[in-house]
C-alpha cells in the first residue's frame, strides 16, 4: 500500500469573484475572504511540516481586468498584517515571482520588503505567483540562457532548473485548482510534469482544511507512476 509523502503543494486560487456574487457581496469582500484563506492554508502547511507551498494568485492574462485595483487595495491593506501574523512568527520565507513591470511602485516595494526580511527564513518556502504566466517565464529563461550561455551546462539538471523561477526546489507532488475549471492556465508547467492534479468545484474562499485533508489522504494511497 502506498504512503506517498508531500514536500511541495501548489494551488491555483480561483473563484473569489464568483464566491462574492454567490453570497451577494462586493468583489472586495470576495478577494478579502480569499486572501484570508491563504492564512488558513499556510497555518495547516506549517502544522504538517510542509516545506514548499506555491500559490497562483494573479495571472498575467488577468492583469488588465477591472478587479486589479481591488487586488492592489487588498495588498495595501493586508499584506503587512500577513507578514506580521504568520511569516515572521513562523520563520517563513517568501518568494514572489512574475512580472513586476507596470505594477504600482507601492506594490513592488511591499513585495521587495517581504522578500528582503524573510530571505534567511527556512521553515516554509511560500512562493506567490503574481502577474505570472508560464509563456512569459519561458521567454525570461531564454534571455537568461543567452546571457549565461558560456557558463551554463545544459546537461546539468541544476543549471537548467535554476533558470526557472522555482529553481531547484522539488516539483509539486500535488496541484489543486479550486473553482471548477479543469485547466492549468499557463501556470509553472515546467514544474508540473509528474504532479498529481486535483480539481474541485469549491470556490477558493470556501475551500477548507477538511477538503485539503481528503485530497492529501487520497494522494497518500495512489500508486505514482513516472512515465505512461
């Protein structure tokens, strides 16, 4: 009987706006509820001694949606509290990846500061994909390779891995997408080659630890095959 262990869990956080519509609330309330649920997942990740948690918070394709200003406002009002409440207290390292071109300077400063003050933390790696798209990451990988072509050994797996945003941390064993859609939406596809995919109808703001436990339990029992 399998007893698969997990070191890296990834999420596509989908359904904030639909949750707000369903509950006849404003979009602000929907995104705030979704932001608060990140804390629940981080807390549980710490409880089970998870080493890596990667969350898809905003795709580059969604960057021009009208709701982007709501997301900025949530960051302005809540990100510092997140840092104080769980990150500093629990020795969490934050990495935020994705394009910072055209982001408000205030958001960039918040992200830069979060990464700076947690750089030496090692209890949990919390990776946040913001204004991110895998096709854009590939273009950046090619630029990096071109710049370092004389020093990179393409036969060395670490050299290749380090060109990507998640570098050499283990690939996610599990990706969970909330909100009902069954697609990857241009998310870290280099790192998902053998990841087990779980899609749930549950909207992100109402995704619970109990549902996560059921997914983890199901994962622990499957026979993982690498290849066809």
